C-alpha cells in the first residue's frame, strides 16, 4: 500500500505514467480531477511492458493566475519553501484548526479545478484525523 514503509515512489510513477506535475501544494494536479485523485496501488510485472508516452496535458496550475490554494491556510503551511509540517500540524491540532479537522485542508479545498470530484467533508475529516495523530 502507498502508506507502507519503505514508501514507494507513487508520485514519480504517476508523473511518468500520466505526465502529471505537482501543484503548488505538492499534490499532483490531474487535468480532469484536479487535486482530488489518489493512487492506492501499483502492479509489478516480471517483464518490462512498453507503453506509449503519456499525452501532453495542460498543467492547470500554469493557467491559474490567482493561486487561491496558496492563500487560504491561516498558518501559510504551503510556500515556495515547501510544506511547513509543524505549523500545519500545530494548527490542525489546536482550537482554531476545527475547520481543517472537519472539512479538510483549506488550501486544497480552495483550488477551483476538479471541484466536482472533491472528497466529501467526512472523508476529508477522516484523512485529517489520521494526519493529526
């Protein structure tokens, strides 16, 4: 599973297979699903399988001028310097982190792409609770 150690490079595999690129949040941006997709497994074959190159896709983040995903977090957890794990975790665990705990990451939810595929609040709350442990 993607959560088992040692961690397997699922994001690198996805970038090679689908031609995706990371969003400013580090989550891969899918041209249809936006930030709302996940890789839950991979297949390993004994012999190499040759597949066609992935189609070139528009990286939606390149077309987004406003970057609301970088402006919604109250502790600015995402920046050009990377993810501020401790700041995010402290906020999510704290008294002002209830909106993040109950409805998911505010920055991720601010992205307009793939909004119809957004995970329901209870699913996001489940993942945020696992993060906050």
